[in-house]
C-alpha cells in the first residue's frame, strides 16, 4: 500500500469514527456548551471538516466551491490568520447551522477530499492530509470528554451508552522503577507521524530518580480527601489554594457523595466508585497537592519518557511537573498551521500517556498533551516519582 | 357556555397555540440561551406545563402521578417556595430532557388537566386554570421574542417564517391629544381576568397634559441617531450613559448599518428599515434619551391609561416614565403564586399597550407590563407626552 | 442683612465647618476609598472647592488665575460637560495632590470668593453662591458617612471622636397617625432655597392612610433577624433576595455579633447596641423586607410630606416606597449645573427627613434625598405605614 | 568580625535603608494601592517588621510583649500558616495604623532584635536573622517599584527625587557569545546566603547556543512597535494576544506618546526616552513577542547562568524562557517559612540578573526571581539568544 493509499484509508476511517462517536447522542446534545472549554459536538463535526476545506480543498482542488460562505466564520477555532471567527464562549448559542446541515457539509467535504486525492498526490498534499487526520483524531478525544461534560453536568445525569468501560482496576502491586543518572535523548525519532512540538531530538541530563509502576488509585485518593487534603493549604500552590477556595472544590470532577458513599458520573451513568481504578478528572493543582501529601512529587516529562517502556501506561493522561515549553530548535511553521502548537507554550503543563478517549494509534511515547493547571474535564490522573 | 366550558376551550386553544409558535423551528433552536434574559423554547414548553402540574394537578387530581420527579427541578423558574431550581443562566446548558420528551410531558399534563376539569369544577380550580392559561399566554409572548433573539443573534440571520408581519407603518398624522387636570380613576374594574398588580381601583390626580396620537417612527429615531443622540451625554440618565458606553450601543437592537443604509433583522430575515413603522427594540434609557432630544417626555402609566381610548395603540409595548410599584392596598397572595408579580416591584419601568407578540385577548387598558431599564429584546417603542 | 451679606456669612461658616469635620482625622484617613461609593475626605475637600472655582471664579472674577491646571481634572465628579475626569473608582489611588496642597487650594479659592463677592453682587452670582454653599453642605453629610465607613471598615475599628452622639433612643410610644383621603399639594413653596427636584408645587390624590409616629427601633429589627428575616425569601424583592445571598447579608451594616450579643461600630468606636435607638444603616431592600415581615409597608414620599408635621423626624433618613422621579413640569437646567439632579432620576428610591450627618438648615419638609436600593452607608432607617 | 556581628551590622543598615527609601515621600504616598500587585509603602514598612517579630521575637525573646495584637493580622502577607490576614487587595483601604505608629513599631522591633542578638547567638537565630534581612531587602526592591507605580499612575506624574538614575545607555556593540554543548552545573554552591530555590546544585545538558552580550534597547523596541508588533498576532502567545487586546496594550508600561514623541515616566518625572538605554517595564509576553519578531528567542535560565560571567548584567531583570520550577531534590521547609518560595512554583517565569531597584549584595549569578507573565511594574527587560 502506498502512503497515499494508506492515508486515504485512515481518512475514511477517521471521518466515520467521528460520526460513530456521536451516534448515541440525542440531537439536542449536539448543541450545548456548558463551559467555555467544552465545545458543542456539532461544532467539532463542523470544525474538523472546515480544517480540510480551508487547508486542502481551497488550495488543491481546482474549481472547488465552498459548501457555504458562512461556515469558515462559524467553524474556525483559533486561527487568527484565517479571518474573523465566532468567539469561543459563543459556540453554544448558535442553533444554526443545524446538525443535519453539518452532516451534509461533512459528506460534501469528504467526497471532495476523495476527489482531490484521486487526482493529486504531491508530498505537500499527503502531509496536509496526515495532519488533518490527526487533527480530527484529537477532536475525537475532545468529543468524548465534551460529551461526558454535557451529560454529566445535567441534573438528570443521563448515560451516553452502556458499552464504553471507563475504568479498569490497577492490577499491579506498587513498585518503584529506578533510573540512573546520566545523559538521555528526548523527542521523536522515527518515521511515523508526530506533531512539531515533539521534534528536535535532543540530549538532557537526568538526576537519578524513581518512578511508580502504577497510577494513583481512587482508594489512595480518598485517603487524601479523608485526611484533609482539600482543607490544608500546605499541600497546595498558592494559586491552587485560591482555586480550591473560590470554586469550593472538595473532590475530583464528577464525584458525588451520596449518603456518605462516593459515586461518580461515568459515560454509563452514575456508579459507585471503583476503589482500585486510577483516580481521574483531577487538575494539575490536585495532582501536585496529592504528591505533596505523600511527600513525593510528579515526574517531569523527560523522566516519564525515559521510563515509559518499563511500566504499563494505563488509560489516563498523566500530569507531569513540566511546563509546556518548546524543545531546542523549535520554530513555528509559517502561516495558519503555525498556530497549531507554538502559541500555547506558556502557563500550561505537559501531560503524557493517553486515555480511554484517545483514538487508536493517536498517542506514542513522545506525544505531548498540555492543559492549563485548573482543568479537569479530560481523563487526567497521576503517577508518583521521587 | 359555562365559565368552566369557556376556560376548557381557552385552555385547549392556548396549549395548541404554544406549539404552533414553535412549529417553524429546527430542533436545535429549542435548546439555546444566548443571554440570560432569553430562555430556550423547550424550557418555555416545559415550564408552562410544570405550572399546571405544580399548582393544579398535584392538589386537585387524586392519585396523580408526576410525569417525572426531576422536572419540577428543571422547569421551576423563580418560585423559591417550590424548592430547588436550575439557575436561570444555566437553562441553555441542558440538552435533556429532549424536546420529544417535553412534548410527551405536555400531552400527559394536558390530558390530566382535561380529566381534572371533567371531574371537578370548584371556583378555586377555575381560578387556578384561568391564571395558568394567562401564564402560558405570557410565555407565548416571550417565546416569540426569545426565538427572535436566538435567530437574530446568529451570524447566519435565519428567518423564522415568512408570514408574520412585524412592522405596520404609522398612518396617522402627528397630533397632540389634550387631557384636562383633575381626579381620575385608575385600575381594573370589570369582571374580566386581570393580574393582581392591576387591582385596587383608585383615584389619582393628573396635571393637564398632552399625549401624542402616534408612536415615534424609525424615521424620527434615525434623526436622533444622526444628530448625535448616542454621543451626547446630555440626553441620558447617568446610568443610561454608562450603559451606552460600556456596551457600545449606537442603534436599537437588531439594527445593522450596511453600506450606509439601515437594515434590521426581523422574523422574516434581514430587511431594509421601514421608515414609517414605529421604532422598536429600544431600552427605556433610549426612549428617555429620545424624549430629551425632542425636549419632551414619556407619559406616566396613569396618563397613558386615561388617554388610551383616544388613540390607536399600535403594536408595540410603550415605555412609560412610571416605576413599577404596587397600587394602594396591594398585597401579595400567600404561597408560591404570591411570587408572580409583587417581588419584581423595584427598579423596573411600566410598559403599557401590547405588541405583535402578544396573544389575542391577552392585554387590556389596565395591563401593566414591566422590564428593567436596559432591556431591548421585547417589541418596545415609545409615545411622547408633554 | 442683605442677601449677599447673609450668603457671605453662610459661605464662611460652611467652608470652616467642612474643615472642622476633618479635624479629628489622621492624615492617612484623608486618602483612602474602601468602596466606590465612599470618596476620600481629601477629595471632598478639593471637589467642593473646585465647584466654586469652576462655576463662579472662572466666569465672575476678572483675571482669575487657576490654582492649578490639573485640579479640574482631579476634582471634577460627574460633570460630563466639564471635560475629562478621574473615574470615580480611582479616587483612592491618588496620593497627590497632598492634603496640605488641598488646604492651600481651599484658602486660595475661599479668598478669591470673598474678593468676587466684595466686587460683584449680581443675582446670578448670589444664586450660584447659594447653590455652591448647599453643594458643600451636601458633601459635609457625605464626609461624615464616608469617614465612618473608612474607619468602620478598618479591622482596628478606630473611633472618630468621643463627642458625636449617633443614637438617641426613640421616646415616643408607637401610635398611628391617620390622614384622610383627598387632594393635597406637594413640593416647595416658600422663598427659601431648595433644589430643582423639589419644585413644581402640584396636586396629588392620596388614599386614606396611617403612618407611624416613630421610627423602627433596633429592638424591633432584632426581632426580624431572630425570626429568620434574612433567610425567608418571602419578605424580599427578587432583586433584594439576590443581593442578600450574593453578599451574605445577615444584619445591618456595621453590626457585629460578639459572643451572641449585638454590637455596632459608631463614630465613638464599637458599642453595644442601644435597643431603643432607631435602626440605621439598612438598605431599601432591608427596609422593605422588614415592612413585609410586619405585614405593613413603607410610606410614599407624598404620604410622608403631608404627614411630616405630625411626628418628630428623628435623625435618620427614612426610605420611602417612592421611586425618584421628576415632578410635573420638571426640566433640567442648561449646562453643567443641569447634571445636578435630573440625570439620577432612574432606579433610585427617595429618602425623606435628615440624619445626624445633615448640617444645620440643610434639610426641610420637601427635601428629596435619593440612593440606590442596595446602599447602606448613609444613616438610613424606616418608618412604617399602612 | 563574627557572623553574628556581621549580621547585626547588616541588620541595622538594612532597617535604616528601608526608611531612607521612604524619605522623599509625602505622607499620603505611604497609603495607596493602585493595583493589587502594588502594596502601600506603609504596608512594606510594617510587614518587614512583623516578619522579625513573628519568626524571631515571639520565640527567641523571653517575655517579649507584642507591640500590638492587631498587627499580625494587618501585616501578615501570604503566610496562611500564621492565621487570618487582610486580603491583599484590601491593603490600600486601611488608613490605620498610621505611618507614625508604624515607625514606632519599627523602632520597637529593631530594638528588641538588638536585645535578642545581644543575649543569644544560636545558629538558628543567626539563620533566621539572615533570612529576615534578605526578606527586607527583597521588599526594598518592591518598595521602589511600588512607589514608582503609585507616582507614575497619578495624573500629576510627580517625581520621586532627582538623584536616582534609572537608565544608563548600553555602550557595548552587539555580539553573540557562543557556548558549546555539554553537561553543566547549575545552582548555588558557595557559603554565601541564598534562597532555598537556588539549592540543589545539579547537572544539566545544554545544546550549543549563542546569547547576546547586551540587553535590547529602547531604540530596538521602538522598531518593534513601529513595525506593528502590537497588532500582529503571529508574534504572540494566544494568552499574550488576549492580554494585549483586553488591556489595549500598545507600548511598555509608563510610556506616553506626546505629539508623536515617546516619553516615559521615571522616578525623576516625565522624560524623553533614552534610545540607547535598555527597554524596561515589559511583560514576559512582550519580551517573547519581541524575540519572535526578531526570529530569535529568550535564553533559558540555565543558558543565562552558564553564560553570565561573559557579559555585563545591566540593571534590568531579564525575562527567561524558563518556567519557575523546583530544582531536583527541592523540598519546602516545614512551617510558615516553607511558604516563602515553593508555593509559587507554577505559572510564573524566571527572571535573572538584578535591577536598579535591587539593594547592594542582594543578587548573585544563581538568584532566581519570578513573576507572572503579564506583570510589568518591575524593571524588566530582555536579552536575546539563539
């Protein structure tokens, strides 16, 4: 199979998978945006489509006619280079275009892409196609976490479906993996796809360290809660402590204490907490506070990358102590695609690993996810180091 | 026809009319809440239904089973007496219950109401039924203005339908109607239905005054704009001037200046402004500023009520200079229904008349509508006095 | 004594009295602005002086040299007509001009005023001088309440002095004064000074009513607190209830519950509450809620004015049920002085009477004070009616 | 000279120097707090004194009597461990304690410290004394920048004095200093005082890099402004771009464009800009954007530390690309002193060097200053790397 054939296959599968994710939804679920960080599912459907139209069809398909002049305005996200856009907090106020119209838009663009691929297989097209596929996979992850928030924020707590299993118990006994000090190499180095923020394979020096072979579990986290974790400022950063107090945070997101027993909202509905499953839906502030409580710390992203082949990743994104910064030699691409990663490299923390919401083959040992330190709606957990 | 037969007929027609109003909508339009004052149409559908369930069925239908335990929580509006409720600004974040479910809820409650009416026609039931009908009519008015905002706030500016005519030109030549000073009587005094805030027929003393026979038109209002109405603080209350500056107000709501020509969004879509139609979608602040610009004033609600049979009302709610206050002897009813009017009698202005969104037979000469001084999404206009 | 001689005398006494009020302060007390409604004492000293310079000296004293070009910018309050001004919330951030400099400014302007009065006694000058004196008297009232807030907001609760007596017990037994229905006249009608908002003597019609001969006392108000006044939404306007909840209001301003006993901060420092003194430092929302709790109401400003010679006023401004609106025929003066009253005639309530902070001869039966419904730092109380 | 003798001398000099800094102020300047980040000078005077009382006198001076019970409440800053404190944004609302009282407090505590030193020279006392001295030196730096903001924010733009020289021109020609790749050592390693955040001397690996021998000048920065630096989103982080737009940022802090010519407020008053002086009062966002504009980057703190002996530091704190994070092995001290540094190690950037506001012997090659990415009131500049 040639590269273009392989990409075409992936493209078709990815486009389909996005729609499969939305399949269990009521039409109304496509529309709402309960908080600014969560986008309406219909926006994800449209935005991933717009990306292909904007960056491939407009340039590479002769005589391509836009599906609608207005859609580039409605479905642009943060690409300042590409003109005006609906401000992010306003996405949930737009009932139009309708979901039906957006599915028509998807079909229209998917078909045009097939046409362009059939006619034209330059390297540039292949690379754009690849990034478009990975862009849509990233949004698949967000789709699942955003759907969870939309349903889990609703007082009726409706289930998404009955098949996704969010929580698998940690089966390993706790052990410390020991890594010796020395010079190590960090960053992507194979021929596979990666984002520009993983590039620049480079040396770093690590002090000797130990990293846990397993994620922190709900049972362990409940001990933190019960020992005053949310009321003792000593465990927290000053900014984290303000966040706790201003938002009355007393447990991870989606947790409900019903008659003294902890439950959580899952994609299958409300459930009793599985004590042996890894804790999830915690902010960096909480991950840090938990580590302080244990008199331990979070690993850096480099410590994680070097040790990662020695433990099972689990199905949680793991907060690291590392700030999201460019690797040596990093330079933003020119034009709108240059806005993909670089402009977020401030005041965010790196997460490593992957979660149950991550599509197959979308993560890898060098993958760098990143979020602000107060966010919790992703499947975020933690692993300890010392 | 007995009173209960007449009420049953009104009830059935009113329930149907609410659904007719929603008929042209896409399903997505039922869900969103672009600003706090605007409720999602599906919320109006549910809330008017909940009102009948809460205040009639629970008490007057033996063995009545609630359609859903959760709905009283979701569809309560501001009745603090009736337990917890979803905060108003969160209504647009709830994708469930689905529109389909709410229509089932409507049918269920409508049928139960028919049953209760067939079995039971006490005066108390009749009075509750009557207030429930009028409550739903009030929400029909809000439904139309909220739908207009939902569509008119969307960058695609979709039309609602092609049949509603929002604007009929003022055909009268301007004349001043003169009323002599003296003692007059104010307030409701017939056997017809009215709200408690219209009761307490009482004497007031009016100074001699003149009131215009027609509403201010778009053409006249454009002269205000063109003569610096929005940039000269002298025309404005201090609070109004802050509102203008903080919100960059430069024209009525829904107005768009396209290539130097004024257009407005209407339920039929974007149109050129009809210069002879009454100006609408202005706040009290704007109405007051316009009157200052003309060196005239707004009438009080009493001046309006005494003069109202001498002019044609038009189809705009008219801002008056009167603050919304209780009439002499006004007392809140006991219980949750007492929350209907009395608790809003502060920092709002009275509007008189009725608008194109007002259902038939819903307004009358003594009807007192009321809104905060900065609100514009109703069909609000103004008539001058001196 | 001619009018100008009398005004000169008043002018000198008023200028001196302002400084007497500031006498007990530490220099630091002149500078701070703990909330937007409270101005720093040094700002009051400068602003009342600027008023004379701006409206009299600039026009009526030939060759007058401004004390400083910058002061009109710093000490203008809300006179949009007179150019740029420091925004109100920024007054407490300005350490310069120093207090010493402002006292020099006061002397400079006072002397220039004496000069202009000696040379020139036109009616226009007399009228401007009179309004300037009354303007400064109004600020004397604010000076006292602002000083009280500045010291009472400080955790050290320092006393202002030991001589002002804020609270004199109500000595009257409660009685209802009965007024018959009929046409009455309202508004100023003597030759004495009044503000433009009192003018337009006019007829109004009053229903029969009764008004209490005394103000509500602290003892009575404590009964309201102890009977759940602040936790029962039924007593409150919807807007008032939001205010209570958002600000955690549980008692009047300056009240402290120490070991189960109510105390309040007074200008003499912290004291046990005098149960028989009139309650004070309550918002309109609280006054209204108290009346609801008693199943009574507040009087209108007209009821108060007609009955006021039948009771002792006490030393509290009294909230009325009346919205602050123009009297018939009211028209704003031209120019900056027209901004004095008219532009505040929206969303405020009228208070009648006067308080211990009111300078001698500054209030009268027709005087209309006005504040927003949530404000409490004035000496505000209430009298019941029915 | 023994260590305790040397510390006593430093203590006396430091206490005196703080007061010398305040000497040119008017009393009113001690009181105000124009923004939350800026504390009133009187608060600095009290807080540095409270630090000695809280951490030394209470424990080490037998029978020590607190100067005032209330002061620990008023002058605590962020030490959550030591009980309640005045929230930071409220400092400028407190006129008491008076400046005079605070100077008395300083004398009282300074004398008690001399007494405790005379009696007791344990190592623990010496260490606490040393940290107290360095704590006060840090506040001397803040005192100068806070005074500059207090005066520079005032529309009268008063000078602080005529002797401080804020700006010395860069005299070096631009050159790139080249550093080879390899393993280097970072962190404090002498016997001199340092903060806990500098400890943990450890190895790091550096890629080859070049760092400029001089700071970016005003002239160079003006070229950035004139080439659309503040209007081209491509140069900015997404968060930085929001900051620019929300705050209408168009130049460094204190810059005024007067008739087309750039001026800045300095401690000597308003001056024309010295084109050859290093640019200052810029945020990290601006430093980063400038580097992007030049297609270069900021150095990391490690690159700076390794190269710093090869260039002259200038008199500006220099923004680095490094997030403020703990060094390997860092652990917070127990108790309240543990709150000194560790709890700020999130969402801030490291600055290296020192500024004209830095007291003598207060900075060193390993010193790590840190601020949020939007702050500009320190003397912050930038040096380029590649």
